[in-house]
C-alpha cells in the first residue's frame, strides 16, 4: 500500500515539474508576438530587403512546424527531458545570437535556429506532462496550466516587447527568453523525469526527416504567400509540391519497420477525432486573427503597442476557458464541453459579420474575447485526448502531432480565409476618380496600401479613398468571420459525434 507521505511528495514533485514545463511554454507563446513591434526598428537598423524582412518574421514559424514530427519522435527515442534541455540551451544561445545580429542574414540564421530549438520544446513538454501525471484528471488540469502558460506568453508579448523597446534596443526582445531558459536548465534535471521508448532505435531515418520538412514547409510557405500576394504560380506550386512530398512521406512511413511517424497512432481511440477537431477549430480562427490586428490599427487607428494591449482581455478569456475545462469535463462529457465551447466561438465569429467601419471598438473586442473563451476548452481537452490516447512510449510523437495540427490549421486559416477576405476587399473597393493609375493599383491591393496612397492625396480625395477602403476591408473580415463560424460548427459536430460516448471524467485517452 502506498504511504500517504510518499504520495504527497510524488504529487508535489509532479507539480514542481509542471511549473518547470511552464517556463519554455511561456517563452514559445511570447515569441509568437513579441517580435512584431520590433520590426520597424529592425528595418531601420539592418535595412533588410523586403524578402529578407519576410524571412526574418516567417522562418521561425516555418521551422518549428517543419521539425515538430522529427523532434517529437527524437524525444521518444533519446529521452524527452534530454531533448527539452538541449533545446532550451540552443534556444538561449540562438536568442543571444539574434540580439547581437548586425546583418539581416545573421538575424535570419538566428531565427532559424530558434525555430528548430522551439520544435524540441512543445512535444517534449506535452510528453513529459503525460509522464508526470498518469492520472487522467490530474493530467487534464496540468494541460490546462500548460495552455494557460502559452496563452499568457502570447498575451504579454506585445506589452513586454513594447516596454523593452521603450527602454532598450530591439535586440532586447530576444534576450528576455535567456534567463527563463537558463532557469529551465537549472531546475529541469531536478524536477523532471526522464522518459523514452526503450524499444525504438535511436537513429532517425534521414529520408523521412527530409520529406517531412519539405512537405510541411513547402505547404505552409505556399499558403502564407497566397494569403499575402494572391494565388500566383510560385505559392501554388509550393502548396502542390508540399502535398505531393507529404504523400511520399506517408507512403514511406507505412513501409518502414521503425518509422519517423507511426501511422498506427491514428487508430488510437479519440486521437484522430481530436486532431481533426483541433485543426479545423484553429483554421476557423485563422482568418479573423489575420484581420483583427489590422482592423485595430488601420480602421480604428491604434498604434501597434496599444493595439497589442487591447488583445490582452481576449487572451485572458482564453486562459479562463482553458482553466475551467478540467472542472467541466469532470461533470460533462468532454466532447460536449469542446462542442459547446466551439459553438460559443462560432457566435463570436458571427459577431464579426455585424462589424462596420463606424462600429465602436468594444464590439470586436468582445467578439474576440468570446471566441478565445470558447476555444480555450478545445485547446486543453483536445491536447489531452491526443496525448492521452497514444501509447506512453509514443507520447512525444503524439505531442508533435497536436502541435503540427495547430500550425497547419493556423496556416490554412490565414491562407484560405485570409485570401477570401482579401479577394472581397479587392472586389469591393472603388477607388475614386482622380487617383493616378499606379497609386490606384497599390490601393486596390491592401488597406495599408490604400492608406499610404491616401496620405499623398488632396483632403477630399483622401477621405473618400480611406472611407471606401476601410468599408471594403471590413466586408472582407466579415466574410472571413462567417466562413470561420461554419467551420467551427463543423468542428463541434465532428467532436460531438465521434466522442459522444466518452463519459465525463475521462478527458484523457486512457490508452
């Protein structure tokens, strides 16, 4: 019989381990948003070309997504704690390198290393939560804390970035991560257990690694460029090439005795449904996320820092939704908790359909908070279902699948819904007569372009162009919200149907 004192000590140690895992999770959320405010200063200091600036911003996310599957499997084979600590050390070193970069090329290189290091962190944290909390209910609570740390990092990113930029040079936005990662290296060996699949070979199949990397990065690059510049030859070819390479990757995994991605994971009860729901839900959010920050700045006229701060209440709502999920899932079937939350998110997305250029800013802020609150339970419970449904020795791979679904869903949301909204903008804008032809083409491309053109026009012509462009932009955002609402309802129906038989108190898979 287990001694109650030993059980209390084990529980205390598990929660100290959870606090340790919150450190890198917070940093990854922070790095999603902290760089955006520094882009103008980086542009002035390093004078990057337009292509270099795009890679400075994008290479981090591309390489995180591209290496997630590889790093999740590598952690299963060499040890999840070991990979987490190595990744934390690499992240700290790359952060220092980024802060000291004196050229655009060096900053791109540092951001690339940050992306690869970041890909080691998320699947390792989820897999170690599975190791620390064998009890399903405790694990669900722990994953809600994990989600809170990520949401908190994203929410505080603009505020922390703005404060650092007020006092220091742009390199300071990277240095903030260093002491946190050093803290992970100090306390991680003490409070985190080591866990790995002892039956798997340590060596990864290099061809599979290359195929997964090319497939995901090629597809995401094509989707993102389509959203930004339209569906021309290069991004469409990148998307189709990514899909083709992805098919070759899956075919190879089915034939290997020791694959990089075990396709048998998809047969685990609940995993496929939770992964599909999570990907669809994040896709539904992607379009509004693409437009919302621009709406605050270009329609309501807020500077980047105040616009970032205005998103904090929405992030707090997401944290609350994540934290209440375990209590709700203990009393209500998890599928119904997720579906109910997604129905609330769909209502928030529908609220964006009613937004007009003159609508008070409180309306879209409340809609955004409702969306965040509604998806909070989904992030917690779907991650728990995915990791909990997989065998313990495949927990790292399952965590990587969860994060890959998030990355792909967000890229698709921006690409598909963002492109649809941008097409509405280009079709709806009516540039007033008297605007030069070249300037008119620039104004018809984006709202930012239209406002830039208006700044050089006579007052009456500028006012007419600004008003029409903002109205066209809001029409595009409304369409994105409407499509997102339909997708969110579809995700709710998927999870509600597929897992309706799972009883309350069993959010995890219980493999």
